[in-house]
């Protein structure tokens, strides 16, 4: 089948070489000016526990609850994630280099850091309502869900910088401070520029997030304002024309190897080149504002002849509004017609290719909370109603509008002794283009103490309309407006969609158990799936009506091998039952053999070998035209274990991370030594060869 579709691009690629410099300069000025600020509160000079109860200045207990001398060189800092009531503390560990990278070890990217990636563990999308279907870069995004609200007694900053092979650069910045007890400001910025090893493989990702949380002195009113911007640009070369070509390069440059797309591009492995000539760009900008007002009961506590005034909420009224823009495209500003025709049977009649979908999402939510126990803020019932207005512009000439109304309920109860944690939630789409979609979920957690650990059980079910990109649409199904802009119901991407899609139904039952006495964690997931939607080739979407199950079992184990030697094991086993267009590796193993210890006064050292093994399986291929991984059942991938050597250390607030990755690519054949025995992420896309990364993270308290 020949596909003849194109859009002429009218805008040149954005050049953002100066953005990191401007942002870094602005942050340094901000930090210099604000780090002198001390945390004081004229209206309230006492600490409270997690239930809002006052703690006397001379009361003992956990160090995180003590009053601080503002001139003391220490800090009390904690955070919680968006819509979570659990407190977390900053991670100062150094025993895992992988924590410096955005990609979990259970994922495979396209051979370069910051490129599209797919989970090796089965993880279906389980949210109802509208979804474009672009998830290959989700791991690299700032989102509302992973936004952190900080509480800090002093201004706190993190500055991170990492260098890798071929000029790869990674910048990580964080600053948070409480202007007073009732106001916190947090700023985060992340930049990745990775040229890669092969032609047309460069990635340029940037993330920005700022959030402010405010609570009134009388504790009745609170607001949260969050701004997020993600710009993810990834070049796509379509894979190697001839993988055997790598065997002849030996110590030569793999940049010489021929690729299917981007051979004629003038770009080189330049770390300062953020332009993607041939590839995908995924962008989104979000602005979120939530405000609430509480009705409740005033109270006071007298301690040491001092009266402390309290407020216990019993009823909360809340309004939240979010405005998000999404942009997805595939572009080639310098296409080679013969390459498209030979490798993809795709006709390119012009000098520019652009497929692009843009969406605007405006959602209003009105909610009411009730608190059954006035002294337990972590027990509440929430009822909400949402109105969503979606506007899509598909290419240059088409647009579409969707409206949805959905309602939901949520119940949470974390007991005062923090041993029980119950969560129940659900959403149902009453009206609109996605009416009938729903999701329900529930979990129960029980903490048995430091020796026996904790157990969590949960269940989820979602009934959802398949993602927008799978839809074949119905040209002419909508009328034409006065501006002569046609309406249709399918993506601008070159997709041969499905015209009679049924709703996907996915259920998940899960359990986890943590036993600290043995350093052991066990996890299990069981999925039950019907009407699974997928891509069966580069352009063609499909839906499988057959039912299938996936069982996953995982374990994490820490074992001391001696005074300084440790063994960290991560093991995952999964198996599909039933006929389905889905191939999964049976086994994913990760082992770290580490030498760790505290030496001299301030040196903490961790060094060792990191080994990851993925059992042979038929890995999905990647389509740059649709930004999707698609099913292939022809080629089986069998790789060597990935082996890396790392050395990390910490001295006070300074941390160093270093890694020499992909030692497994070492090869000696035909009397020639080199690092050219590549592992493959799919049939014609190799991973990286020997790769060195070094980074520093520095923490500032003032």
C-alpha cells in the first residue's frame, strides 16, 4: 500500500541553544538573592505533627519534628506528592547510579538516552476518557502526578550536572523554600542534550516546573498553583540499513553506519545542536490552579502556659481548573525520497514532511470533602464533578471539539497510628464523546512494624475508549463551519485506523509485601485484558477481541556478603496466557555486587558491577511516523547481559556518580579488539557501545 500524505512546514525549527544559559543565570541570581531568607513566622512559632497537633519546643521525638536554630547548619525537609498524604524525605543514598537517569531498568529506549522507550514489563494505559495515545516519552515528562510539595525549615537547592560520551550533557536543578510557614515555592529545571552514537539519533529534552502552595494563617483557605512545560525532541533514524556493517567498524565511528532515515542530514554529533531535522517532537504546557476553603472547628491547646490555636476541618469546598496544551508531530525537513519509498513504501512529493496533532484541554472540577474524624486529616470522603472541553487541530486544515462531563468519588483513611491505609476511588463519564468510560480502584495497606514490614493489596478496573490515534474516523461526519475548516475524527498522522473500535476493558489485581528483617520485597500483578488495541505494522492499527491474561511476579533482595560487600537483586518474571498480539520477555534480572562503606570522617563510598539480563523475546519495532511501538513476530532478540562498572561517593553535601556502561560490547574476533558487539533493542536498532558518564550533585542549605 502506498501512502501519499504530507504537510508543508511554514516554521523553521526552533533554536534553543541559549535557553539553558538564560535559565541557569536566572536561577543562580534567584538562589543568591533568596538563600539569605530564613524561615520565620510571626503568627505561629511552633511545630505541628502530621495530624496538625502542636509540639512543645522542649518535646523530644523524631528529629524531623524538632525546632531548629535558624543559624544551625542543618535542615528539616520533607515532601509529598500531588494528591498524596504520605510524607517523604530526601534521598541521600549513593548505591545506585540508575537513580541519576530518568529511565527505569525495566525499560528499553531506542539506543540513546532521552529517546522513546517502552516498558519490558506489561503496563497498559489504564485511564478513562480522551487520550491521544503518545506514551513513548512519558518517562521523561514532568507531570501533575509527580509534582512534589515541599516543607523546609531553610532554603534548599540541588545542582546536578552530568557528562557522557559524544558530548552528552544533563542538567538537573531544584530550589525550594518556605517564605513562611504558610507559603512554599519550588522550582525545577531539567535539560538533556544527547547526540548519540549513530547518525540522526540526537535527543534534546527540557522540562520546567514551578509550583506555589499557600495556606492562610487561620488554616481555612489553601491554594496550589503549578506550571509545567515539557519539550521532548528526538531524532529518529529508522534503524540500521545493514546491522552487519557494525562488525566492520571495529574501533571506528558507528556514525558512519547507514540508517534508513536522515542519511542526508547535515547534523553531526554536536552536543550543542538541539535541532532535530528528522524525528518527533512532543510538547505540553500545563497550568493548574486549585483553591479550597474549609469549614470546621476551632480549638486551643495550652502547653507551658502558652496557648496554641488549632483548626480542625470538617467540610471543604474545592475548585480546580487546569489548562493544558499538547503537541505531537513527526517531521522531516530534508527527506530523501528514495529512502522513504524503499524502506516504507511511502511517496514524498515535496521537500518537507509534517504530520501534527495539537490539542487544548480545559477542565473544571468542583469537589466537596467531608472529614469524619476532626483530628485525622488523612481520613476523608471526596465527591467531585468535572467538565472537560477539548479542542483538537489535526494538521493545518482540520479541527474537532469534544465535551465531556464526568463525576467521581474518593475515600481515604490513614489511621492515626499509621498502621492502616485504605484508598477507594472511581470516575464515571456521564455525557459527551466518551460517555460510558469509567475506572474504579481500591487498595488496603497494613504496616506490621519494623520487623514484619508491610502488606498492600489492590484492585483496578478501567473501561475506556481506545486512544485517539487508533481511530479511523469518519470523514465528513461533521458539518463545515463558516471559516471553511473541515471536521473529521481521525489523527493527522498517517494511520490506517480501525472504524469500529470497541471499548478496552482492563483489570489489574496486585499485591506487595516488604519484609525489612530480610531486606526482601515481593510484588505481584495479574492483568485481565479484552479488546486490546495495538499497531500491527508501521501504519496500521488493529484491535484484538480475544481475552488474555498476564501474570507478573517480582522480588527485590538486599544481602550482606561481608563487612563491606553487598548484593542487590531485582528479579521480574512474567507470562502471558491466551492468544494476543503481545510479546514479552519472560525474565528481567538485575544484579549489583557492591563494595560500600563509610571511610574517614565524611567519605561514603559505593562501587561495583551492575548486570542486567533480559531473556530472549520478539521485541516490538518502532514507527517514527506514528511515534508508536508496533507488534512484530518475525525476529527474536537475544542479547548478552548489560554490564556496567560504577563508582559513587558522597562527601558532606557533595555527591559524585560515575559509570562505565556496556562492558558487554567488548569483542575480540578476527584478531581485532573492539567494543562493537552490540545489544539490540529491536531487530535493527542497536544500543550503545562502551559509554562513560560522570556527574556531580551538590546540595546547598542557607
